[in-house]
C-alpha cells in the first residue's frame, strides 16, 4: 500500500485491470480487420495477445509484416523475445531475428 500512495497513475489503466483486455482489443481492432478479406488467414486477439494463423509459411511471413506495420502505426511493437512459431517450417523472421520453432506451446495468458 505504501507504493500506491507514492505513485499515482494519472492516465491508462492499472496492470491487471479488467478493462485492460477490452481497451487493447478496441485499440488494435483495425489490425484484426486488416486481414478479414483473405481466406485462410486469421488474426485472433485474446486479452493482450495476438495469434496469427496462416496456411503457409509465406502467408504467415506476409501477415507478420502487415501486423508489424499496423502496430507501428499505433506506436506499438512485437516483442520478438516473447514470440514463437508453432508447428510451421523454420525461418519466420522479424527485424532479422528468427522465431524459435515450437512443436507445442503452453499458453499462460
């Protein structure tokens, strides 16, 4: 409690707030709409995470770059250290960094 008295946020929401996932979804809504026209390609928003689904590695790479540009326009970026590629061929890259390939993934939210 002592820290709450010293530091009072004047904008935004506190970490863990129930509003946080909702506001994130509203903020990045255009990102999800950016691929609505493409068959077999999906962007799933859950809490503050983004899941990209594509039928091929080439399409996934294109989708990743579209997402990167949309997020850059929102002054956001993808944390490469917290990103992985699940059950796809190796070689998915962002800013010259290759995502580690995973055969399984445990999601912690």
